[in-house]
C-alpha cells in the first residue's frame, strides 16, 4: 500500500446488478460520496479483482464483482477548531458519541462555514478524527438535520470509521427517534417507500415509485395520544435524508413545527408560536451499535430536550 493511501474493498451487491460503477461503489462504500468515487475511478484508483482499472464511472456492474478502491490521505482541512461546548455521551480512543442540540449543523457547507459539529469535534478531539469522509467532514459517519436534536456518533480513527460505516450500510444500527406528529395515528405501522430528491423542489425529498430513489423503511409506534397530535417512536431500518419527516408526512401525520413537510392546524400553529417552537419536533433518542474495534455492544439514550418536553406538556390531554 502506498504511503498515505487507504485501500477499501467493495463487493457489488445483488441489488446493484447493472448499475453504474460509481453508483454501485457509493452504495457499497457509504463513507465515500458518489462524486468522490467518480473522481477516484477517473484517476485510476479503482481496481477490479482481475487487475483491470476501469476509468469510466458509467461502466455497468455485475453482482459479485470485487473492487479495491485506493483512497488518498485527505488534504488538511481548513475548518477551524471551535470550542462550542459539546455534550459528550461516550468517548474512547476510537469514537465519540455526541448529544447534538437543535440548531447545530453537522458539517460546514455553503451558508454554514463554521459553528458546526465538525468545528466542535476538531477542537474537542484536537484534530484526532478519521479522514475517510474527506476534508469537509472529518470523522462524520452519519448526519442528523440541523434542527433535529439528539445522538450522533463520530469516528476518531479510520478503522472505527470503516467499521461503523459497514454497520450503517447493513442497517444494523439501532436508531430510534421521538417525534410529535399531527393527528392521531393507529397503534403502530411501517412505511416502506423509496425516497429521492423532489423533481419540483431539489431542496426537498419526496416519496417516489419503486425503481427510483433509495430504499427507505421506517417502523413507528404510538407512545402517547395528545390533543390533535401524538408522540410516536420511529425506528429507522434505513437512514435516508429527511426520512422520518417525509415518511410520516406521507401517511398524513407530518411532524409538528416542520417548516418543509408540515402544515399545522390554526390552533397548533398558534401554540407553536406562543412556545416559540420553530423546528421539527424530532429527537434522535436512542443509538445502539457494536463497537467497531472492541466488538462490545453499546447503546445510548437521550431524553427529549426542554423545548420538546414543553410542547409535549402543552399538548397533553
């Protein structure tokens, strides 16, 4: 192996038969973006098991094919370490679990160059974070929305990053959210509906027909009936962008306060305004996984933050 290069092995799954090579590898290696994989293919850093180095990202794949992907060491990040007072739930030399407050963006992007979880992690971990995700997102294995609160794990070593990413790809992570939704759903149910960027608005995610988008499954159950609303627990089988928000809205129970997918009734709108509740009522309450290095089973729980508890009390029957 070349100095400063990580080798990631990937096998094309049965569901990726006939996909473009960049898409199939992005599905097999969730720590790498499709754009980054496309660049690695074009630069000759992807090698098939028979030694062939495909240079065309659009090459069609076959199930069972194996590839080795050379990932160069990331360039030094220009993100500034910032002391933002992280709520650390667990930490060892391999990984760190954070209880993220609502309002904090996970990583720098256009419009949010600093003040993010990445900036806070760079300060807290003194730069000791994995680089597999590229320079813009050191240590970040998964995300939760800016205005969603709750638990998130970040990797401090490449070994931990790869191990956690494999668990996310295999859907073996236990991720449960508390959500306050409009209306009163039945006792429990499952939403199995593919998700993709909306054709009408690229900033939104929409339910799409089979064969399009990404497979997404949310299991939900009623926890408490409220006034014209309910507290539900949503367990993610997959973890797609805006998954809980879009899936619950698709069955007629959008999250209260959701500025994108929700439409509150007048009385609820008035209550949200009075409480100054200006986000989707969603909290990542449980995170469970196998430690990628020690193999110990880990599970963490986070109580609902004060703003959601206040809303819950105000809606209680």
